[in-house]
C-alpha cells in the first residue's frame, strides 16, 4: 500500500478519481432454498488513513493517489457477524480488492439488520471517522421490515399507506447521510436494493426477540421493494441534476437483467458468487465514469 497520504476536496474529485482499473475475479457458490435471518452483519472497518490536503500538488502519472473507499450498509454487503469477515457469505467488495489498484484503502462497515435511519444516526463513527474520499451506501431491505411491515396479516394485501411511510422514512435518512458526506468532502455511491428471490416468508419475533420464519405463508415483497428502489433512483437523479458527486449502482436492474443466471443468490435475500461479480463490474463502471 502506498503510504503517501492525500486529502482531496469534492471540488477536486475529478483529479483524485483518475484511477487505473483492471479486470475482475469471481468466486463460486450455490443458491439455497430458504432465507437466511434478515441481514445479520459482517465485516468491520479495517484500515484507516488520514489524507493530507494537497491542492497544489499533482499526483505522479505513474503513482495514482491513494483513496479511502468506505462501504457502508447491511448484510447485502456480506453475511456474517461484525469482525468476522470471510466466514460467511459473499461480498462484491472482495472482488474489488482484486480489481482496484494497490494504493486504495477499502473499508468494510457492515451492520446487519440495520436500516437507513440507523445508518444516519451512526454515520460519524461508522463511516466518516475513516476520512473517506468515497462512501458506497447500501441500505433498503430492512427498512420495509419484511412482510409484517407493509402487508396486512389477515388478507396478505399490500398496505400502500404503510409502504409509503416506510419509503419516505428511508429516503429522508438516506438524504441525510448523503448531505453529511458532501459536507465532509466525500462523494457517494448509492446501491439500490436487490429483489427477493420469489416471495418472502412471513416472519414474527419469538419470546427472546429472535426472528422466526413462517415458511408456509409468503408475501409478494418485491411489490414493496420496487417502490423503494424507484425512490432511491429518484433521489440520486435529484443530486445529479444539481451537479453533486452522487452516483447510482442499480443492483435491482442487474438482477432483473439476469433472471435465470446461476449463483445469483446464496439464499433468497443475499447475493452469491455470480451476483457479486456482476455487482462489482457495475460498481467499477460507475467508479471509472467519475473521472470523466
């Protein structure tokens, strides 16, 4: 890792994003038939680095600036407990470690089962404390609270008023995170939710507050998720229209474009080896476009 440290402002983001990218590497898995517990987390922040402002210094053409890239979200980033990276699940960030040039510092900040509201309330210590140049944000699945959060338990019908309230809450807290990042001098990449594989089982909490799946009853959870995804897309469009360094990786669309591909899901809510490979390719495409 290049130890030379730099700090770049948002106004200089086009300069520090001149990064050479190389090809991806994948891994393998097989999808399972039942869902894992909703978004238990993985990955803790690993390497921190403070970049020194260098407005008058240009990086060497053969020595690109080292960037601090933070990946902040729930267990779609990777299944597992905080601090136990690599023990369960797949992550597109692992693919990026093989594809990005060595100077970059990649920091995983995963918090399974958490929502965008939690993400905003804990943004300072969980993401901004690493002095990031770019933060990739991936919240959404947990914001709808499963079938009980947006469906009627008696009729199994989607309750639009509940869905609208939850989507509005998600967007509000996602916007608060983006604004805080921009104020801090960091760019942002927003990841849309991925669709559930088929219908989602109903669930309830047990006596010890544990999540219990009801596999004999399911809801059309994707009907709610697509409305959440549309709100995420619209939020990014609004920032783009203002010329802000906020970008979109449309995971939902990636999965819609590969409906019959193998190894897209490790269960029904988390990506598997081919899924993370495709996600990483799109993230790299977006990242590369930021230098233009």
